[in-house]
């Protein structure tokens, strides 16, 4: 992992490798937006993680990759916002590969709430741990609870639904569960494969579930930097 053995990569004021070196390094796992690319040198604006807010870094050094692209820009004209550009090497891993079908959802927070059985009005609710980026198979049939929750029926016709093999409804979003946002995100094949990123809690933030360590989140090819900031705000308050 480029720079991991030294806690990150060197940042300089200017494009030249002889320009002034900043005191702090750009930490491994930091997410940055590409502002300018000149050969092997990149000028960035930090989105998340530790290190200088902006500066010039090398994207590779000899045979070491220091920065990897998190998502390629979507092929649309005149996009109003820049897509997620790059993340320090070692922070990005491929999200779970699985052929998508109608009714599929991605797990977004690492937890799935399930109402077992065929009656969504049951008061019994199971809390399941699932990897961020895992696919949950549903029929697409949505049930809205009187309390404002949104639930979707599992599709057991394809075997394991991603939330067990037995019937049930899983929560997309609902108040009163302590979650900062939706637990499931609709998956569309035309969006391309998602990328799973990790981010460390900022100095002034705390993970939404109180757990220590980094948080994982999904980005798509069309995800913008502003949308990433919203997600990070949701994850760390």
C-alpha cells in the first residue's frame, strides 16, 4: 500500500517535486477530489481523512501506486459536479460482485432489519449484520408502516435473499431504529459496479453506531463529491 508504512504520502505546495514540503502527510485512506493532473503529479482537494486540505502529490513512486482512482467519471455531458476522483491507495476495494436483477438492493450501513414471515405488520423484528455493499434480493413489493417506515418484501424464489432463505420484509428506512439514513439502497445494473470505500472518523465526529474504527460506504460512477460529503456527515454525525 503506497505510503502506508509511513502513515501517508508526501504533500508539496507546488507541482515540482523540489517545491516546499508540507509538514503533514496525506493519510492512507483519505478521499480526495482531483483538481489538476500533470504527468505523475496531482493537485487535490481533500474530501475526507487526515492530512492537508490541498496540495500536490505523486500518484506513483517507482513501482509503488500511491493513489488509485475511486470511480471513473460517468459518460454524461457537462456534469455539474466533479465525480469522486481518487482515494489514497489501500482504501478502496471492490464491492461484492453479483449479477443484479429488478428488486435488488445494496446494504448501506452494515445492518439489516427484518420482519420475518409474510405479514409485514408483525411486531417481531430481527437485526442482521451484513457487509456494506452486500446485495439483498426483494420482489420490489413495498409496504409502508403506519409509523412511517418503508419495508420491502424479500424474494425467496432465488434461494438466499441476502437476509436469509425464509420469507420476510426488510427495512429500507424507518424512524426509531437509531440509523442515520436508509439501510438499503436500490441497485441498478446500468449504474455499473459500485466501489466500496473506507473513511476514518474526523476529529470532531463520531461513528453513528458508536463503534470504533473506519466506516465503509458505497459510491457509484455517478456519485459526486458533494454526495460523498453528505454520506460522510451521515456516518459520523
